[in-house]
């Protein structure tokens, strides 16, 4: 299983970025997908989730600014991030959670987002 995240970079406050995470070697369509982030000196936190059925949920800190989506045909999950602030600076990780008999988590390598104010 491989998860390849991309799309991070440096942006000014108020700007936008779109993260992508391409999966291979996994039954993507039956896996829930999540984006986490970890800021320097902080614990990793869940940012957004999209279920196999396409239902999305968000952390309060990003609600109404971030949009998670998935394209099962491309085995890809996206995170559209708008109105970025310095507090969004972090390494962003994609995660797929597969539930077959047991729960198995797969992680991407992380992509860094830096927002300057």
C-alpha cells in the first residue's frame, strides 16, 4: 500500500492550496479517508474525514474553509484549503482506514503547508 500526498507549499494568509493523496495497492472505494495535520510542537489532529459514501466532517477550526473530497476512480482524496491562516501551518497527512474484519490504518508521508501572515 502506498499513499502519495502532494500539493503543500508556502502561501500567504488568505490564500488557498489543494492537497492530493493518491493511493495504490488498497481497496480505496471502501476505505474511509482522513486528513490530519501536525503543527510544530503540537499533537497530530484530525482535520477532515470523508466516508466511503461521501459524507464529510471537519474540525471546528477548519469548518467552512476546507473541503474534503474523493475520486474513487482515481483512488485520490483531496483537501481544498481556503482562507488559510498562520494557524494552518503544519505537515498534513492523508490517512485511509479500511475496515475488513479489523481496522487497518494507512498513512501517507506528509506534505508541508506554510502560511505566512
